[in-house]
C-alpha cells in the first residue's frame, strides 16, 4: 500500500454490512412507538437513496398515502430509540467487518498512512461498530472521525469530506476515500478526493463511473494489483 498519505473510510456498507441491522432497528423503533410502519428490504433499498436516518423517516412519512404528519419531537424520539437499539444489536455481534478491512487497516498503520472516517451515520453508531469489532483500538485508529451531525449537509454533498480534509491538513489528491455507494462517490469526488469503491449488498448494482477503482471486496485489492 503506497501513494496516499491518508485513507478516509465511509462506515455503513464499507467497513461493515450494517444496513440490515439498521433496518431491523428502524422497524423495532416503529413497533415500539406504535407506528404501522414496516420497511422491507426492497423498500429500504429505495429509502437508502435518502441519506441520514431522520431524513429517511421524514421522507417516508411524506411519501405515504395518505401522507403522515410527524413532528420534529417525534422524529427525534424515534431516532434516539433506533440509535440505542442499533448499538445493542451491534454489541451483541450482529455484524462483522467486511473481508479485507482489517488487513487494509493494518497495512495502513505499517505504512504510516493516516486513517479517518467521513460518514453520514451518527457518531454513536460509528463508536458502537468500532468498539464491537475492533475494541478500543478501533476508536484510536481513526482521527478524525467526521459524522453526520458534524456537518450541515449530508452525502452526496461533500461536507463531511471537506471537513475531514481540513482536520487532516492534507490536500485532496493525497487522500483516498473508500466508499460503497454512488452518493458516497459523488460526495468524495466533489471534494476532489479519488475514490475506491467496494461494492456492498444494497448498492452493488449502482454505477461508479469516475472511481479510482471498483472492487467487490477490499480483500480483492492485492488480487487486482490495486495500489493504495
């Protein structure tokens, strides 16, 4: 691994296939608060085009027939419960890191490449995943961690990447973003950062024109002789 001074990782779908855990946590939250909502895998795939949990729930409320009115207070209540439930599921071992992730992180440390996170998900969700899969080392590996609540606009806006670059103090061309979705590719590219795409379960059929490279798994990097 060489050529880039920093690797900036997305989280959901990139570090781990967390989306099914998120979907389960959303559905449990809806049931807990007495809503007659249920997100199937097919519906959730469509809703994932809206980034951010609160934004996704509000979008769903407005797309229903008849349209459902949902207050900011109820939305925040739902999101708090969902975040807690997601953390509990992750802590119980609901999701492992994707193949090749640990090897890529270890190689970056050996090569003295910096590691960062730029994600749409909340910081609580990031911490829950890192602690469950890597322990305290996971929290120590990444600096900075820029989460959804740290910026005004979420992906595909470039805000999280612009902030990550500022905190790293590096030019975009010296960093590599690792993403799994078209929204992530657009966000990082808009900030001038080359993007390595690792196809995930929910976004594997999207097109990734303009990416630095596209792989099915980070475990394929050596096989395809991709230098990062």
